[in-house]
């Protein structure tokens, strides 16, 4: 499906560590082909490749898997060594406990916990990492998806909660974690059915090496497993948009899913979204990707996305991002367009990533993406 885009709030957050250490982040943004002016608008969004390039630039600048966000440096290769140490465990529960023990050996490292008080298991992120809640959020995401990767199955979360107050982009979180999310809680963690801890690991050393070459983007990316109604609807909409500017109606999508329109509406509401919001998100992400990554004329892009007039597309794009399509592309084209610096093959990740080769963000995925924007003028 179409790549999801990332809110500017996450861009600002991932820069905080470098800024805290006195690094000039403007050149890093430009190397990532992210217009620095976008950071001034709360509605702005960037593409997954842009965000991935920023991660790599920050990693190169900080030489820290936590990108300067933690109270101590996590040396390159730490996450990879933890993964290798855990891979030989008999089941997922043992692997998680070994990983938590591993990080506990490092002063200032993340204080990770696993509790199994009954039928529900709880994975937690504690200690001073919560002084920068973005790092705690990333670690929660990475560990959930690492666990899913280790057993070859997506582990459904029942809930996620955070100690910090709700951020301005709180609506992003239920889509990001795929479960109800609460802020201002007593802890930062996530709950899931405890039986998953008994699942055997299905990965070997070769698979781990391949995953580490793509980390942390492989783990920060939300794969569309099609297990939620919203994912099924989004996938159907994205496929339709690739072949026709006319998106199917709610009734047509309901028929494809063999449910009534009322049932589809109710199930989407239970997942904290709506058909209109999903339509908007698909159009918005396709628009941003088209402007950021291609040279398609704006009028043609508007028509391809189903807007009958350029003015309607301009109004919708400004509502989604806070700027006009022309201004977005102009600022993007001012960024350096030369060949990016070549990175090493095994240690170019960040936020506990093992490494990533250039251009390794998988198509159809996006780091930390996925909130729905406002209603488009053309819908």
C-alpha cells in the first residue's frame, strides 16, 4: 500500500538529542532532504525515506544508537550483540528476559522489564529514559516488533500507556500501536496475551544479519499485516488509487469485506478511526510522496488523486500540512541533491538499531507513520 508519512512532531523529537549536545541540525536536515522550515508548522509531515535519511545522519553525527536521546551513549553494535545473545533462547519469554538483562549491564542503559502476573504479560520501559519520552516510545515500538519478528507472528497489543502527558499528536498513537493508548499513566509499557511468551523463536543467524542491516527502520516500520479492519480498508483504498482517481465508496468497500456498511462503520469506530479519515490519509500520503520524491506536475498529481480542480487540492494540502503543494516542492528542491555519503554496511542505524544500508526503507512501510488528517475538500 502507499507509504505512510510521519508527523513533524517526530522529526523534532528525534533531533532533540543532537541539539542537546550542541550539534547544528540544519545540515543534517538538508542532507536528509527535509526542508528546515517544515519544522515550524505543527501540521507538516515528511516521507519515510526522508525520515530514514535523517536517522542515518543523526547516527553518523552522534555515534550513538540512542541518537543522543539517552543519559548515556549506547555504542554502535550494542543492539546487534543483544539480538545475537537472545537468539539462542528456547522461547520468546526467555529471549526478552535475556535482552532486558543484557541492557541492564550498561550504566545509563534502558531499564526494561517483563512481568507475567497472569494471562496478560506486560513489557515496560523504566528509569531516566522517560526524561525524553520519544526514546521510551521508540524502545517500546522496537521491542514489540522485535518480538513479533523473532516468532514470525504479529503479537497483538491489548493496550499501551505512557507516563508523559498527551502530546499534541496524540491521535497518531492508536494507529501506531494498533491498540488503545493512555497517557499520564503510572508507567510506560504495553500489555499483550501472555501465551505469546511461550512461542518458539523461528529466526536463525542469517535472518538476523539481514534484519540488522535494515534496523532500526525494519522495526520502527509498521508492517501492514491486514489484521485490522482499518488496515484492510487502507490497503483497498491505496490499491484503488493506483489505478483510478475515484476512490470506492464505503458501501463498495463493505461489499468487498462481506459486511454491511453499518458494520464497517462500527468496526472502524472501534479502532478509533473512520472511513473518511482513512480516505484522507491515503490521499495525503500519496500527495506528499508525489511532491517529495517525484517530478510529476502538481496539476497532474491533483487529478491523479481525484481532485477535480487544482484549487481544491491546494486547500486540502494546506489543511493537511500547513503549506501549499508548490511551496512544499520548492522548499524541497532547495535541498542538496547530490549523492549522499556512503555508509557502512552494518552499523548505520539508530535508536537501538543494528544498522541499515542506504535506501533500505521497505516499500509500503513508514517509520512512526499513520495519523489521519482533516477532511479533504474533494471527498
